[in-house]
């Protein structure tokens, strides 16, 4: 997903400047609040997790209903969370990575590959995975990260007008936030370049219902009995 259509409108006090009279920091604070209060949204992009690339595409809501996909160096998986249950459908590399240290890891990875697995409650592999509020709390946990921002041009993100808010840090890292100028000031995109954790996340589908329905029961393996599946 790319940013297109730069529409030269900078922070020069012109009458058509969005959020006129508000500082970049004030706009950023409103954007974080609006995004955090949204009933649902889609998060898609590539980030750095423990120094390794992680690609995610999740549609989540405040009730932790969730549907999406993640991909990393050691495989990929589809995810569904509804009610109190999480279902994973990973490829062989994903399950092999998850089963590291297990004597039957190789056989288990082959057996589970491409099949829906009901993950036990509290499983570390899915902790926080579909927690919209938790994710956005992390976004807002260090308010100093959005202090000292400057307004940039108005552009578009997936067809929606957005103002750019940018902050350069001493480590050579630049954080750019794109905030919707029409309707609620939702965050439409966050880009982090330079530094140790570069990445881009695009936010969309605000307020749209999350269609997270469990897979057909006959196609689901109980994760607590996975060892018996390959015995």
C-alpha cells in the first residue's frame, strides 16, 4: 500500500490547512485517541519483531474478534479468533518453528500443516495477537514518541486525504504519522524509517464488522491433543 498524490499544502497558515490552529503534537494526540476508540479496524504492514521482519494483516475489534494472516521468516499462518477461542492454520515451516525442542516436532509440523488448529487458551504463540486495545495501548504507551512533531504536506493514503506529522530522532530514525483530515482524525498510516526497528503499518476499514467465524468443526484439530494426532 502506498502513499499517493502529494497535494502541496504545508504548515504555512493557509486557510485550507487541516487542523489549523492546532500543533502537530495536538493533532497526533487526537489521532491516537480516535484510533484507540474505534470499534474495529484493519492493520496491515511490515514491522520488525526482535530484529526480524514480520508481515501482518489483521481485522480486529474491541471484543477481540479477529481474522487475518501473519508471515515471518519461519513460516506463515492464518488466524481466526472469536469468543474465547483462537484458530491457527499454519504452513509446515510455521509449525516446525512452533514445535522447536519437541521430540515429535517434525512429524507434528507435517501433520498440522495446512490444517486448522484450535489453540489452547493462554498459549504463548497467540498472546496479544488479536488484542486491538493492547496493540494501540502500546502505540500510546510512550507519549514522548509523539512529542516534538511537525506538520508536513497533505497527501492521500488509499484514497483518503491525510496530513503528515513527522518527527526525526537523534538515532537517525524518522517517524511519520498520516492522519485523516476528513471525518474522525484516524491514523491512516505510520511509517518508521531508519533506526533498529523500521516498518510501515496501514490502518483502514474503521468501524467495519469483523467476520470472524470458526472453521467447520470437522476441519479443526484440538491443539491440546496435537501430540496424539502424530503418535
